[in-house]
C-alpha cells in the first residue's frame, strides 16, 4: 500500500541524516497519513480515504465534497 495522500498527493520524500561530524546517510520523510471515513451528504454515502493532517484541516475548512472535487481536478483521485 502506497504512502500517498488521496486528496493532496503528498508522498514520501528523501533527504539526509546529518551527524555531528556532518556525515550524511540517506533517510525518508513520511507524510502524516491517517485512514478516515467521511460522509458525503450530496451523494448520501460513506467513503474511506487515506488523508494527511493538512488535508484534514482543508476538509474542516472547505468541506469534504469541495476537497474531493479539487483533488479530482488536479488528478489525485479518479
């Protein structure tokens, strides 16, 4: 299962661990993903999404229907 947000498209990015002696080793930065169920009153159905913390804030601000519509326009959802 991939670690990608369904609404914002956030995914794993790579970087470096940097020690005190400045020695660098590769590491991964994971998005803050949570699996949540949402009710869409316009369609009268429940849907399960894997969303990031920032996507949850957008849902609280704009509403789930508007966020899904925006994600489909950007190509993150089918």
